[in-house]
C-alpha cells in the first residue's frame, strides 16, 4: 500500500507545520473533530466537505499557516486516493458484475435450497459473508433485503431471526475485511501488511459474525417480533437475466482475490526470502491491485459472459459501477487529507508522547478513539480514517502482526452503536418496517455486539501472536 509518511512529507517541504504546545494541539484536535461532527450531524453537509473544512479548521486552531495546511491536506488526499482509489473502483466493478449477472442470486438460491428450519439463520449469515466480501455495505443490503423478506415470509420465520444474521455478515465484512474502504484506508495509514491483516481479519470475523448474527438473532427476535413488510419486497436485481453463472464459478470469482492475498501472506511468512522465485511470484499475484484486477477480468467471463452479456453490456455494467462510488472516493480522499493534517500539525507525535504515560493498551486506545468518532459522526468510514490518523505514530515500532491487529481494533470500534446519525440506521429501519425504538433494540445493539466482540478477539489474538 502506498502512502506518505511524516518523513516523506518533511523531505518534500511539508513536514511539521506548527510548533504549538500539547495543550493547544489537544484543543485543536477536539475543535477540528467538533467542526466535522457539527457539519455532518447538524448542517447535514456531505462528509467530503465536512472533512475538508474540518482539516482546514484543525490547521487554524493549531496555529499552522493556511498555505501549509492546504498543502498537507492535498498531499494526504492524493496519497490516499493513489493508495486505495483504484482498489475501491475494482471492488465496485466486481460487485456490480456479481449483482447484475445473477451470480449473487445464484449463491443465495443454492445455499437456501440446502438450508431448512434451524439452519436458515446460519445460511443467511454465510450468504451475507460471502456476498459481502466484494460489495459495499449499502449495495449488499439492497441486494439481500429481497431475499431476507421472501425467506421470512415463505418460511414463516421471525424477520429478525433471518435479517440480523444477514446484516451481521455484511457489517462485519464492511468493518474488518479489505477491500472495503475503511480497512483499506487504515492499512494504508498504518502501513500494515494487507495479507496479514486480511488473514487475521478473517480469524476475528468468523466468531464475531457467529455471535452477533445467528446467536444474537435469537434475542433480537424476542425483543422485536414483526412480520416481513409486504410492500418492501422489491424485484430481485437479476430478474431480467436469462442465464445465471454457475454456483462454483461464482464462488471461485468472489474468493479469488481473497485467496491470492492470503497465499501471498502465507508465503511471506513461510518462505521469508524476497529473492525466492515463489515469493516473487506471489508478491505480484497477491498484491491488492493484481488480485482484484484478476478477479474483475475473470468475472467478466465467469459472471458477465456466462449471463449472456454482450461486450457492450459488459462495458455498460463497468461504467455504471463507477458512478456511485464517486462520493465514497471523495470521502476517503478527504479523510486521508484530514489524517495527514493531523500528523503534520504534530498531533500524532503528541499522542505518542502522552501514551507513554498512559496505562491503557494501544489496541484499546485505538478502539476507543474510533468509537468516539463513530458515535459523533455516524460514519464508520470517517471513524476509521480519523482514528487511523490519530494513532498512526503508535504503529511505528509495532510488529507486522501488531499493526494488523491495530487496524482491526480501529475497524471494530468504527462499528459501535449505529444510531440516528447513521444512514445505515435509516436504511435498515425503512426496509424492515421498524420504528426507531425497534431499530435501536435490534440493529444498533447488533452493531455494538460486533464492535465489542470484535475487540475481544483482537485482544485475545494479541496475547497469542
């Protein structure tokens, strides 16, 4: 992953841009984050604009020259987009191919055909976890909601028994597993190893999604017992596709980038010799760019052409997949600018100095910072980006495993207690036909369970590895 370190920026003439004391810097951080929070929550300003204004405000409050603050912000924005922008775009293309070709529906129907009775919640969490790998959270919800509602209605299941596992699978993937934007940006900011982070993320995700999905769903169904709303059952995305891709080919395509990145991580650990031909090959094949690009190119045949897409239809699908992610790329880029501004005004070093006298573990500190920003802004991505920027200096002396776990701690914190300032909260509420109170007792509590349980397993791994 690429990114600009403090040293790199300093060499370019954009190093530390203020000599403010710790007290002033602390006030500047709080003021800058407060500006972002108020702009997003009160004025409903787009997160990209809020992060931009908040970054400039941070520089002003820290006493930095405006010209140098702007330079830091734009340098961070450019480095972040360069590091993760292409990966987000490739992930969006793969997700669109999966949805439009009917590949996602093929996975859903195949698994559901083999799941009955008590196995159904487990089938839903499996479906959501597999489909959630390449899809953004909002896209995954839109894709899976028709399935959730139909299964609940036809099988006479409690909506929460079916819906919570699906939501848990999507949310855990979104917060912990690359190539989702949040984890990618945290990996980039902390200079973590993507393959190791992915491998440990899977280890944390599996028990977390089981506890927060099928197991928690039993309690959620008791607290909120509602039927599937008839008027919310929309047409499935691939209803107009004559031929669907085969199940095996679809799963192979979805898991291909994950497998390539995991193989690279494994070879790096076992072989540990950059001159070794095997490691040289896996270093290339398992790099995020090549792994996702390979999945997209393979998907054009295993998904697109298998569904009968013409060359023109494939081109249109790719084009349509890129437009919706413009906002995401801008938010991620602005978050990278905010992160770099934090570093350049000296906030990162301030936290590094203060943490030496704190008794709180680094992983817990990172989680708490992400939780605070998540509660304030409602955005998991903003929480991840901001927290990564604040704790980046703490990762400097950490091992590869420690840095990966730091990324996961931040990701877990970014999911804590989704409430009324989170767009996902309202999306779930409306699709499931719940009241605000019912949504808080189910969706919001589920997100909190994911966050706390995820942190617990991160801390456990830190004791073992």
